[in-house]
C-alpha cells in the first residue's frame, strides 16, 4: 500500500512507449527535412545567374485601322500581337514592320 503523500506511479505500456518514440523520431526527421529544404532554397536562389534580358518592343508598331491589341508575345526576332478581331499579326522585332497575318477561326 502506498503512502498518501507519495504519487502513484504507473508503468507505461510497451505500445505507448513505442508510439511516443515513433512520434519523437518523426518530428526530428520532419524538422531536419524542413531545414534541408530551406538550405537548398537559399543555396539555389543565391547562385549567380546570367542576367535574363527582358524582351523589348520595336520603336513603332502600327496596327491596322480599327484593331485593338489583346495580347502580345515575343519570339526570336519577332513580336506577335493578337487583335480584337481574332487575328495574329507578326511584326519584325527590330523594325516593327508587319511580316505575317493569321486569322483565328
């Protein structure tokens, strides 16, 4: 019989002890994984990269009368403009001269 001032001690079941160790191990592994991901992101994003040149529009692009540009995309040596009347107009990237016109059905 225990004395009233002494706390009662219980033995921990083996399955509960295993579960506690498993949770602790998984927590340590997750924290380590998060630290590795953060370290890799910092390393990857801080590497010197060649500067990416942004595309430039030609000095002047003249759309046919009544057409409004809806989208613009850039390629090697050309600029494409999608107009409000479902046409794709291809312009030279340097001179701005129209090279081709495609109708979208």
